[in-house]
C-alpha cells in the first residue's frame, strides 16, 4: 500500500527493499547505516523521487480506534513507530562521512475488513531534508534502478535475486519473444504468469501447455511483462525511472512492467 501510494501520488520513481539496496551499495561510495547508532529497527525501503533520496517505512494495522486514524490530531501508534524507523535510517558517503539529504516517508495503513467494519485508511508523514546533489542523484539512480530491475526479474522467476549485483544484469535471456493475448501483441520482453498457483516464467513455447493448464484451473490468471527496451535502457545506464501508474482496460503499467488480465476464452500465444 505504501509503495502504491508513493509511486501513484507522491512522485516516488523507484523503491528498493533496504537489504537489497545495501547489497547493491557494497563497493560503492554510499552506505546505509543508523544515525545515531542504536538497537532500533531501520526503514523498509530506500529509493528516489524527482528531487532526491527517499527513505520509507510502511506499517499496517487492524487498529479499530477512530480518533487516532480519522481526526486531524490523531496519530496511531504504528505511525509513530514508523517515524522512528525512518528517522534513524540514513545514507552516507563512505569517503567523507557526509549524510545525504533525503525525504522520509512513514506510511501507515489501516485495513478495512468485514469484521472491523472500518474504511481503509492511509496516513503519510513526510519531512523534507532538501534536494540531493545532481552527481549523487545520478549515481544512486543507476544503482537503485539496477537493483529494482533485478528484484522485479527475481519476482518473475528469471533471477534468484541472491547476493550483490547479479541475476538479470549478468545473465542473457531471449528478449525477442512477444506475447499475444487475443488480438493484442505485447512488446518484446520477459513474461510470467501470475495466479493462485504462484508465479512461473513463460520463456518459450515449451511453457505454453503449462500456461494454458493454469488458465483452465485459475480463470483469474494475470500476465506480467517486463519490457526488453526498458531492461536494455537500465543496463546501459540510460533508463528513466518509474513513470506514474498508467491503467487501461484490463492492463496496468508502470515503468517497464505491465500487467495484463486476459478475458475468458482469449488465446495466449508466444511469438518470436
């Protein structure tokens, strides 16, 4: 919920899990550490918006209290906990010890359920420490976009996502394949099927029988497509980070990732 809110409404361009970001920052002039050192937890994510560094902690709760969530003076406990985590998380230059300015987001979501009878609610807190210098921004953008790309590929089962820079960025995949969904021809890239059965990649013709079997068993199947053009632009250092969320009939796309919900009976095929 926090990522969706920040990318759709607050200009967040890329958000990477903190442990993944730490691996990708190893061997660079940047390091994530607590400020000041403590035993407290760190934030969940670091990333970038159009101006600079973004540090994010996301919390969720079934909390039933109305005042804490719906009145201007309210402040649920989970939000206070999230604020503490983003305040103690910082990115530094190794060579100088300089702490980079960042925008810190603490986002708390109250889940609405049939049992609690509450409306879903999101509260966000965002003090701004200033803009990041252009040189630092460009370096971090390249690193974090590559980290995010590997994480997306790992989620699509094209990379194990384990360790420092690896996976998609160092392994060759056939990026000429195109997915056809009914009359729609999706641009070349990597594809995966998503449903109650989990996620599995659709790499070649041999995967189509499994895809069709999954379609028969799970009519609410979705297809994920990661654009070859986007992959190459990130690998070569020319990629722009996430655009705002774009939604169309039966599809949703953000940056190079597109999700397609096939209609019942639509043929799904793979073309090269």
